[in-house]
C-alpha cells in the first residue's frame, strides 16, 4: 500500500485569509468551494441537521458504499469534494441559529449558496438580507436557470441541464442514433462549479480594488450551454446562418480511441508534416500524397470523416507500444488509451503525485486527488480531512461569539 501523507499545517494557497460561508451541497457548489478551499480559503460548510434519523446534512454524505465500520456520513463522492472544509450544523428555523448565522456573516468574505433563491428569502438570507449585515459581501448563488428567464427557480440537476443545454444532442450528431443521450459524467455540475469558483475569485479581485461587494449569479443552463457552444455554435455564429451546428472534426464518429493489435491509442496528427509522417509510418505515404482530399489543412478539414476512417484502419496494423515507439520521436500526438482501472498506476500521474493517500481518523486510509493547478509562490494544499457532519460547530461558533450577542 502507498505511504500516507501528513496533512499540511496551514493554508499556503493564494486565497489564504479569505473566509467563505458555504451553503452549497451535492456536486455543483461543493466542487466549487473545494477548489477555493484547496487554494487557501477557510470554507465553513453550513449543513442542516435533517430529520435526526441519520440523513442530515449534504445528501452526498450518504451516496455510495463505505467500508465496513465506517460512518455512513462519509461517502466516497463526499470525500472527493469536501476536504479542507469545516462542517457546522444549524437549524435555521431556530432563533438561536439565526443569531449565530448573522454573526458568521459578519466574519466572512463570501456567502455561497445553491439552495433555491426563494428558499433563501424565506430564511432571511437573500442578497439584500446578507448585504445589510455585511455590505461588502460577495454573495454567490448557484442557480439552475438565470433569474430573468421563464425557468427561474425551477429545480435543476445534471440530467436536466444536459437535456436542456443541447449536450444530450451531441452523441446523436456523432453516431447517427437519433436518441438523445446523457454523457455518463456529471459534466453540467462540474462545469458550473468551475464557473462558480472563477466567479468568486473575480468578484474578490473587484472588491480588492474598489471595496465593493456584489451579487453573483451562476446559472447552470447558461454555463453549460456556453461551454457547449464554444465549438458547436459553428456556422450559426453568423446571422443568417451559413450552415450547420457542430464542429465537424469533433462530431466525427471516427474521432475516438483507435484499436491497435493489442489495445487502443489516442492519436491526432495535426500539422501537414505530422500527417505526412504518420501515413509514411503506416505505409500509406504514397497513397496519401496522391489524394487531393488530404493535400493541406483546408482540404483535410472538409474530409475529416474519411481521414479519420483511414487512421482507424492504419492503427490496427501495429501494437500500442509499436505506435508509441514510432510516433513519439516524431512528436506526433499519441497516448495509450487508459481505462479507469489503469489510472492509479498511470506513469505520468504517478510521477506528478496525482493521487495522495491520507489516514482519516474515522474512515482510515483514503485516496485523494491532489489540487491539479500549481502555483509557484502560493501552492494549494490539503490540510483538513473531509469533515463529519457538524464536526466543527462548537469551534466555529466560538470564533464568532466573543463580544457579540449570545
């Protein structure tokens, strides 16, 4: 078993000193606030006590399997997106909890929430309510849909946003099967979380320059549709449209890992020289040189379907290692195609220390994915295990109680 690491002693990331009151949950907002926590922010995760029957707090606490004897509130997905946070439990229907959260708001820089906005209003936690307590607050709301549209306030989950954004229409345009399909990863949640973390840092930068707080809305549908249409708006960039939706190279059914004699490779020659070298290596150089469809970038772009089909046929003539040995010295982009089972022992990920092992006092040894972005002067780090439900309630409330109303 890999050696476990000790937690870092203090925050060294670029957001050290920033304090966030976090009312997000599930994946979207929790992923965003973990990014900010890894980068040094003190994230206080506010959770609801629930029914008292072992189901309180963030619902992701209870998702997935846990080792025998492990507390049920530390499920595997929760562990991957809630480190470096402190958990407190308050029943916001109680007056004492309302007083406590007002004290907390005074102490933080950012108020982040993914609760539906009408629910926040009912709790007395609208932007206007919070800004009345802390005028320069950065108030970030992760919504399903923008507040000025007809879907405002409706429930939104990854499946719904993939359906509404056009993302479920990408595979049909690729393989000809007309059935819309959901991509098997929580891409809508995670993309929106990335937008949210970036929005927080941008708003903090604005406040640093001007002293002004603000309300920031991060609507999932708009974020994911924007993400999709970077390349797939394509000919509809122009008005009137001059053609199709979808970047042809990307929705090509032959754009995929290619089968070799013993596995699969990811392969993408790109420049004229790389294509010439690849087909020479595949024994097709003379054939391609005479084919006007592949003479240069412009003509290749019109015939990517046929081009990638030829790559698929060529790839099957050698083993994966033979292709790596042949193409890497030519600087032709190529990699072995990994399964998820391969990732823990993947040579590059091992070399960069991508996975780190820690000893959690309640779940034992667990695997963490280290912060992927590297800062040369202010490195992100892991300094706190994912917390038990309400683990830090007394600690955090003690920090804001001195000199304040009880």
